[in-house]
C-alpha cells in the first residue's frame, strides 16, 4: 500500500505540483521540495476529503424514510451521537447550525487517525502540519461565529472579563489564551498520534508477530479518543464564543 501511496503522490505532483509551488511562492512560502510540494500527508488528506464528500453524496441520494439503507443507518447513528454531545455542551438551542461543521471535524480527524492502521500507510495526523491546518480552520470558524453572534464590539468585550476595572489585565491574557488554542489543538492531536505510531513501529520491529496487534488496538483507541476530544473542544470553544453575556 505504501508504493500505491507514493505513486498517487507522484501523480498529484505531476499534475498539480507546478501551480501549487507557484501559489506557495506568491504567499511567501518556500516549499522544501519545489518540484514535489505535495507530500504523502496531503495526498491522504485529499483522499479522506474525497471519501467524505462521496459518503455525504451517497447519503443524500439514498435517503429513504420507509426503508433506510445501511449507509443511512450509519449516518443517523453519527448524527445522533454528535447531536447529543452538542446539546449537552452548547445548550438546547442555537447549536443546530454548527452540527455540519463539528460532524465533519469528527469524521475527518477520525479517518486521518485510522489510516495509520493500514500497513505501510503513515498516520496523516502524526504530521504536525495536518493537525495545525485543522486547528486553524476551527480557530477561524468559532471566532467568526463569535463575532457574528455578538458583534465585533460585543465579542471584544467577551475577552475583558466580568469586572471593568480588571479589563486591562484580563484582555491581553484572554487574547493570548485564545490564540494558544491553535497550538493546544495541534500539539494534543499530533503528539498523541505520533507517539501511538512510534510505539507501534517499535514493537513491530522488535516482535513482528502477535504482540504488535495489541498496539494496533491501542492505536485504534487513541484514534477514537483524539477525534472525540477534538470535536468536544470545538464545541466548547463555539459555546464560549457565541454565548451572550447574562445581565
């Protein structure tokens, strides 16, 4: 499977490498390999994205109230789980519009994590660039909706604390804390998946049969937990950003 991944990455670089490098240069980014800016992690991200798009299209095309198929059942289970979590974290009202985003975050992170279970395939989320990209999208999303819900001035007041005379102290602390969430989301996901990959690789190299299967199970558990934690933190940040101050 590793050779197939390398072939697909090579194909993407042949087709899109030059325009990708040109775009990166215009953005002031200098890729380490200008002739092949698309790496295996990006290829796997694109495959996960394509799979999720196909999954959602199939669900939409095959919706049936009377005789739901297996794919629809799976989608309903996922939706019910995310809906329950969103209600408990974000309250009974106003969370519905965010369900598509948090569901996509859950599925995208989960599939990226699970790819490491396939022989010869590296875990995309064990590459720090992948968690960073997801964290940046999440950061922009919840801050944007915070501004939409409270207005620019109201959202800035959100960082000043409940007591006006300590606002000059609270404001820079809260801003730094908010910015640090990008690093927190990135490092938490990256470090856990990297450690899980490394542990599995070490035991496979030492004892190639039997015992490493246990660590594949461990990788599965870590993959599930980290996807859930990422989704949960996204909901918490959304709830904080969109909550109106109570008088």
